[in-house]
């Protein structure tokens, strides 16, 4: 089955159309998800969200909802699953938002699958642009989704979450080891 058969796919808001140019033009202010907020592994970074000053009140359709999948439209096409704490973020046009319309597929599974090398390489083959490869919602709609039983989808999600946690712990360990190494070498060299 194709992703476009089980999900609605649309691109985010073109920000220049709604950006307030001067302070008295500001009708609303929204938290904006940007490329720096998304890690390459499909998780959110610790970077704070930018504030977007809009010249208009925006429809709810332009904001992340629990269960959404955001996909970066430029290489490396990272997908991220939206959970409670990332609901209500303004989606700019350099992301596509995928909203599943089938109950037989777990959204976090689709986010995981879109982050596989197989899918990313497939999107790269359908790329447009010369300097920065980009994709579009038509290419995303053509992504083949494997038929995996829902229990196995949940197992994959749990396994992936454990893997991400393990990576985070390794990164913390590396940072602590670097601090220890610096402290030890400074102590040995008698540097204060």
C-alpha cells in the first residue's frame, strides 16, 4: 500500500504570507518548529522553539497535533512523531505533515519507517533541486508502506525507543568521560 492511500499529506504554511512586518501588525504569536529543533535520528532537540509573529489568526490545521508525523522536505528527509509535549507548534512549508486516516497503522511506526535508509534513499532518487535535494508530498504519497501486524508495529516502536534511550545514555557517558579526562590531564599537568 502507498502512504497516500492511508494518510493525508500536506505541506506546512508559507511563513512569508503571514509574517507581521511591523509590531502593530502582530495579531498573534506562535511557537514555530524549525529544522534545528529536529535531530537526525527523528527526535526533538533541546533547542528552544522560535516565536513567529503573525499578521493573522491561524487555523488549527497549521499546527502539530498528537499523532502527526512531520517530515523534513529537504535532505535528509527526517521524520518525527508528534507527542503531547510537541502539540500546537506552527508547521512551516519546509515540512510536510502526515495525518493517518487508517486505524490499522500506528503513526510512530510510520515515523520510524520513514527514517529508514531504504525510504530516505528512495526519496533521494525522486529529488528535485540541485544544491539542496528536496522532496514533495507527491513523492511521500508514493512511499510503499509494508503490511506489518499492529502488534509487531508496537514492538518495533518499543525497540526503537529503547535504542534511542541507549544512544542518549552513551552520549551522556561520553560527555562525562571527556570532563574526567580534562580534569585528570589538567591535574597531572598542574594546570588550574
